[in-house]
């Protein structure tokens, strides 16, 4: 993995959490972040994604607080649109801690350091069958949702257990704050167990819905 520069342009969003080894499509339209992308593409093509803290609405166009743990992503694909907006795809490179800011305008440049993370689970013999079970549950729960389609496309290429786990976490139908807590976990095994618990709970709920679905036909005239 390439070294991540200590100074990173900051792209804070209210509902997006980037994980290491995950692909993230973005649409960049604000003038300050268009400028940021211009400069990112001229440099090492990395930036730091961070989730905005609650209450961000009061100072969105200023510098609202962000969570300290974020993820540096590298631009792997970009398209400059005629009006100056960008379509960008990031690849999560490394979880980081935001230690402060080198500058605040026109966009923030953050000082970051790598966040420690225990990846022992991802390298263990148990990881592959466990993450395969999680992926099977995920696809079953999301079989009619767009996330499943995105997931199938992302997982078309070989991915290691950590990449699959983090991609599942990124596509869970949960609040951004939950995804942030998953990112902040110090051990990949802890993240896996939390994700798997959520998937099992969701699968049980889906089973109940499926068993009683015939009692509530979509066509009310059948009642």
C-alpha cells in the first residue's frame, strides 16, 4: 500500500462513510469541492472522507465538526462534466484519525495519521467461510434492492475477506452513525461480528414478513 500523505483535502458528508478496500462513487457539485477535485487530480489523487457530526446543518457552508475517524480514498476513476461538476470513484486506502486542520478555506485540509486496526481475523482460516455466510445473508435480505446489484458488480472481481466485509458494511441499510461506529472498531473481527448480528436479525425479520405477507395482499380488493 502506498504511503498516505499527512495532509489530506477533507470531503465531509452527512450520510456517507468510506471504508478501506471499498469503492465509493461520488458526485461533486459544490464549487469549493470542485476546486478541491481540481487540485486532488493534479496531486497524488487522494482525499479524506469524514462523516459530519449531528448538528452540521447550522454551519454546513462553514466548517462543521466531523468525526475524528475517517478514511483516505484514492481517485481511481473520474469524469469532468461540461459544467465543472465531477463524477468520481474512490477506493478506500486507509482508516485514519483526523488530528486537526492545516487550513479551513476554501475547503479544509486535514492533518491525518493512520489509525491502528487489528486485522488478524481477516487473515485467519475462519474469515473466508464466515464472510461467505455474511454475504449470503446480505444478498438474501437485499435481493430486491439496488444495493444487491451494486454489491454483485463490486464483488465480480476477487476480493479478500476484509474487502467483502467492509463492502457489506458500507451497503447496510442502517443510519450513517451506525456505519461510523463500525468503521471506528479497532478489530476487523469485532466489525464482522457486529455486521453478522445485524444481518441475522434482519433475516429473521424478513422471514416473519414473508410468512405473513399473504395476509396483506397488495391489491386491497382481495380482502
